């Protein structure tokens, strides 16, 4: 016989991909959170009125880093299971737990995914593209380097959060995630350095001083822009891409 809550983990993980689909200034991810947790509530509360009451409670304000939200969803599922048995927290306590988990996971997840994994994946994609410019290997490497950890955490995080409950970030898990931030930062710097060297001297032959200066200047501007919220690194990259297309078109013309 399947466990009523565990059997819903896949549904929760899939729905978590829509966490920000109804983002708004009042509740931010609240509606998406309730939508993701709904399968668990349906399994725990046969009475429709009670289920609607619990669902309405979970539409309250919530905000965190979207990928690590799976850990908080798993912890909330565990607390709701205890609550259904009359052992868990009341609505106010549940709200406080969600608030603490949301802010803590946001701080950790932003550093892990936005500021460590994403730059590493981008640098790796560039390096592979420089090595194999005739194939889509660079784009594939970038996608795999980011999507596999990202989707893996979204899927497995619900079960991990359920097992650990409200103390999901206590002990080794938080240390492991912090270590991942450090390792990815080092790996990203090394990969970017190698990619820069390959771009400056492909095949061991240095490019002209004009090209070297342009590459060095572009790298410097990119690193400086990455420290600012606007324009974002993505906007810079798109802008440089457009300039590159225009320059190539002018040269061909």
C-alpha cells in the first residue's frame, strides 16, 4: 500500500515548476506554493471543507529561490501530515516555519544557482563552443551543466524536505550546499580563465592586439556588469550578441 503523502511527491515536484506562474506583489509565490502543495492536502484531508481551509492558508505570502523551494514544500508536507494527525503546528506556526525556510533558502539558493552554477554553466558552454565551433556542443554543455542539477533538486528536494521536516537545513545538508557554492565558484573561475586563454590564443597562436584588447575589454565590462542589477548580465550578453551579428553582417556585405 503506497504512502499517501510520498505518492504525491512527483506531482508536487512537477507543480513546483509553476511556482512563479501567478507571481504578484501582494503574495508573490503564495498562489504557486498552494498549487504545488495541493496534491498533498488532497491526500491528507478527505473532508472538502477542511481541505479548502488548509489550501487557503497556504495561499498567503511566500517567497524563496524557486529551485530550493522543493525543500520547503517537502518540509511543509511533513508538517501537514503531522497536523492532519493532530500533532503538528497550527496555522500561525506553519506560517512562521514557511517564512524562516523561505528567507533562508532564498539567501542560499541565490548564491548557489544564480551566482555560482549559472556562471559556471555559461563559462563551460563558451569553452566547449570555442573548442568545437562547428557543432551545438557548447549549447548542450551549458544546458546540461545547469539543467541537470536544477531539475534534480526540484525533483529530489521534495523527498529530502519531507524526511528532514522543519529542520531541513540543519546539519550536513546546509554544509553540503555551502560547499557546492564554493566549489562552483572556483570551477567557474578556472573555466572562464581557460576559455579566455583559448579565445586569446586559439591553437596556441595569439590573436592580433586589437582582438586581444577587445576580448579583454569585453571580459572586464562583463565582470563589472555582473555586479550590478541593471543592466543584467543577460541584457549585456544579448546586446553584445546583436552587435556581433551586425558586425558579421557588415563584414559579409
